C-alpha cells in the first residue's frame, strides 16, 4: 500500500512539473495558491478520517475492557 502511495505521489509530481512548465509566469502564482489549497484541504480531510478512526478504536477498546 505504501509503495502504491509513493508511486502515485511520484506520478503526480511529474504531472505537476509538466503543468507548471506550460504556465506563463503570470499564471504561476494562481497555480501555486490553488495547488496549496487543494493539498491543505486533502490533508484536513485525511486528518479528520484518521482522528475519527482513532476515536472509534478508542471507544471499542474501552467497551472491551468493560
């Protein structure tokens, strides 16, 4: 699973480099801001999912301990 994730990141980085190379300098700032917002949003979504899963596991552990 981690190898797939790393391969996906590498592929995404190559696509971003290709896209960035086609941008005019005046478009670069907007591209970087948009990309940053997208990454931040995805990190927040994943963080919430992990915290929800952790909370669920914690509750299950407490129930099993009785």
